[in-house]
C-alpha cells in the first residue's frame, strides 16, 4: 500500500458544478431505495452492464484508450454512446485522463494517484482541484486520434444528451421507479465501480507482475467492473484487450470482445496470454 503523507482532496478548491451534480445523483440513488420494484431493479442491472461493461470497459477503455482491438466505426460509435451513459464525461475526457494516468502512474502528473490520498484517487480529483475540460490544453495532446474524428468531438461536447434521452424513455416506460433506479442509483454504482479501479486497485490486492507502479489485481473490483479490476495485469500489458489472464480471473469485457470477434465485428485483437514463467 502506498505511503500517504497527505490527501490533496482537503487542500484543493471545490469544483462546484461537478460537486452539485454528484451530490444530486447520490441523493437520487438514496431516493431510489424507496421506489423499489423488481422491474426497476432488473432495468438498473441491465443498464449497469450496458454503461459499465459495453461502454466504459469495452468501449472507452479497451477500444478507444488502448486500441486493443478494432471494430467497424458504427460499432465503435455505439460503444461510445454506451460509455456516455456512465456519466464519466465524453470520450476525449476519459481517454485523455486515462492515457495521462498510464504515462505518469503514481508519479507527478498522474491525475488520480493514491500517493496523493485514497480519497483523492477515488473521487477527490473530480470534486476538487483544477477543473479539466475536453478542450483543455492539458488533455488535447493525449488524444490526437479522437480529435480527428468528428463524431468523437461532437459526442464529447454533448455527452449528456444520451443520458437525458434515456431518462425520458425510462420515465415514459416505467415511471419514477425506472427513472430513479435506471439513472440515479445505477449511475452512482457505475461511478464508484470505476473509481475503485483508480483507488482500490492501487492500494489493495495481489501483484503478478512487478510493474513500476502500485497497480494490483482485485477480484471484487473485477466483479463490479466486468473485468477492469485485474489492474496489475493491465498495467503490465496495457494494450492487451484481455485483462483476466488466468482461467479464474473473471473478465466479461474480454468475453464480449471475443463475441464480437466471432461474429466478425472485432479484428486485430491484441490479447496477452499467461505464460508458465509468469
């Protein structure tokens, strides 16, 4: 576990707009508990996978950030739209932040290292500090590929639109229970699951590879993120679209990529295999 000398969360100015929406969504998640129906529950589970698995894991992370495989553009764009449903910003923001993290992991320039505090790495870097936008000069050098794509530029600016449209559809189909479970509670679950990759998998877990950072493998984070918790494996082989290297390392996002390959919608799949010497 990294040695923490201070937590930057408590020394940085609050980003009020982001904080307002985060607090509002958490209040909505609590309210959802008083509007329980089984239909709303299963809708939330399905959307948790759509946003967190298809969108963030397979789309934003393994496809757009690391280019671990290729798809037709319409598939790439569909996965990107799914990613916007996680309320983690547009693709330019997410990809730039994550590439920045890999370039400077646990060093100066890492946007969310536990070296600056566990709370900071989990959520403090979003709620406090310098507000970073898609057009920030800090981010743009990390995403030259996405900046050339008109769709990714557009959806990065309007990333809140799919979530808003989905909210309207859920309200029309199932009333307030569908809205509060499918948007508020599910989104909060998506957010904290992804944030645990930034925080927990750099503090607790096992290390198969002796990387130059504090990355660790975490089974329980992998369960919550559809396979993103095998973080030490990922940092050792970042372009591999397969994160769970052993048979017992549950990795639904990898299974999804394999399914796309079987039906001809994924090619040039880069997948690290576990060697006997590992």
